[in-house]
C-alpha cells in the first residue's frame, strides 16, 4: 500500500510540475513556443494501433512475375517455322524456352493444333534425352578405366563381400602395424556415464590390437586437456611417439567399427600416406576412379580421340 501511494504522489508531482512549466509563459505575458511532436507520439501508427498502412501508388508497384514472364517468352510461338532437324540440333536454352512457350500456349488455348505442337516438341525432348543417355552409356562402357568404379567398388553381392573383406583386412593390418609408435589418449571426467561405456569398448579394442591406451582425467590433469584443447568427454586422441602431432578419433561414445575406421584414416594421414583429398581412399582404390587426384596423373582423356565436338546425329525417320 505504501508503494502504490508513493507512486501516485510521484505521478501527481510530475504532472503538476509539467502544468506549471507550460503555464509559465502565459503568466509572463509571452506566447508559448511551438511544441514539436515527439518520436513516441509519431511511432503510434500502423497495424498495432489499428491503422491500415498507406497503399503504394500504381507507379511505385513493381512489375508482377506474370508481366516479366510474358516479356521473355513470346505468346505467338509456333512450330510452323521449325523443322524436326532444326529442333533436334537447337541449343538447349533456346529449346527450353520454346517448349515453355508452347506449353503455356496449349494450356491457355487448348486447341488441337496447340496441343499437337506441344506434345510433338515434348516427344523430341524425350528422344533427345534418350539419345544422350545412350551415348553416355556408350562412352562409359568404352572408357571404363576412367568412369566405371565397379572394379574397385562393386555393387553386386559377391563383389560387395570381397570389397568389405579387403577394406577390413587393410584396416586391421594398418592398426596393428602402428601399435608400436602410436598410442591413444582417453579423456574422461568423474561421473561421466558415457566414459564408462566407452571404456568397455576400448578394453575389447586393446585386447584385439594390443594398443596402449592412457586414461586422462581432465579435472586431475587439466594441463594435458588444455594442451590438446579437450573440453568434452569421452574423447579419443591419437598421438605419435616420434612427432608432436595428434588427431581426434572420436568425441562421445563411438562403436568399435567407428574407432577402427577413424583410427585407420588418421594413421595413414599422420604417416603421409594420404592427403585431405584422398583421406577416405583405401590403398586398393588408389589410381582408380575413387582416387580423386589420380586423374592428374593420366593423359587428358578428351584429346586425341579423333571425334568432333558436333557429331552428325540425326533423328531416326
């Protein structure tokens, strides 16, 4: 009650003071200065104050999308001036514009002639796409050494089984070879339930590969955590004995296959066997279509083939 009473007194006092200041020029015999509209009074406009916004004039309105579309695509399009061969060899951009125009014309005026022209050019587009697909299949099969990845990444069931076996053998062999000069730092924290689950997986990993895994409590050994910028647990970090380099293997709980794959890639990267461009490429996939930079080592495939840039392809009669 005392607070409300005090607020009312303050408001009354402020109001009284304002009235006295406004009336002072009148008492002194001078006219009051012109009071400009404040910012807060001017801002009381718009939807919040139940006022409709000022509508834009016809000159200020931007042209609609329909007007822009009609200005780019002529409405009097027709196939009367085109032959089948001209449509077949037309540039794709011009062909697409003509097809769109015929489609809109057929929709607006669905006469037999308009629909016939639209379906005719649509059929030519379908045949052209089929011709490209067949030509691409021909080139891909002819130059399978460049564009076919089936020899290193088969999709058939027998080939996929062999591919997975080759990948697993390469992963296991690389990890076992690196156990003498590599080690894992396992960053944990007190009360971390995820760390306990990760420790169980790492115990199986250590029995399988014979690796050294050193747990690091980030609260008891904060300097080590600060050195490697570790703030989250659990975190696995790969280190090398003869070099001051490291790479994270996992943050959070990771499965055994994830640890093996990430560790395999990190080992090869730290040894200099791969680059960032070929980070996930296996050794048996090098110099193949799955090796991105291998194309820089071969001769330019599109030179010396004896073919022209404009083949004499004509539609079948």
